[in-house]
C-alpha cells in the first residue's frame, strides 16, 4: 500500500518514527548510571523496532507475513513501555516526559492490537 491508497498507513509510519526519535531525545537527558545504560540500550532497540517492523509489514509478501510483523510491532511497543518503566529518573521534569512516552507506547500497542484483530 502506498500513501495515496491509505493515508493512515503513512501517518502510522510517521508516528512510530516520531516515537523512536522522542525516546532517543529522552535518553540523552538521563543520568549515565550502569542500570540506565543497559536499560536504555534495550529501549533504543525496542522503540526503533516498532517502526522498522511496521515498514516491513507494509511490504509483506502475504497476509500471514503481514500479521506476524504487526504482532512484532505490538510486542516491541509493549517492551518499550517496560523499559521506560525501569529507567531511573532523578529530575522531576523527566518524569512527565517518561509518562508521555509510556502513554504513546500503550497507544501504539492498542493500535497494533486492533490491526491484528481486524486483519485476523
């Protein structure tokens, strides 16, 4: 599908890219403790994987392939939320930013879940 065939597809690609970028901006502001470094590595991987797998889903060779990729998107969004919760924050203003990112990860999880339900 291309953007002209389905405007929402393009919007979700942008949204997942924006999520990964905002996660990276957030991570740059954190204290570099051993646990944060390790948790942030995982968060970077999972947050980027959401959008990368969505792009792969849009290039799927079959419906089965599409559903598998979307399920991976959902799994990676859930995982991103998990890593966000584990990160240690010592600045009050970063707590709000984390909360916003957790909410976005939850919304992406729900969106991909709905796609699986409707496509299955």
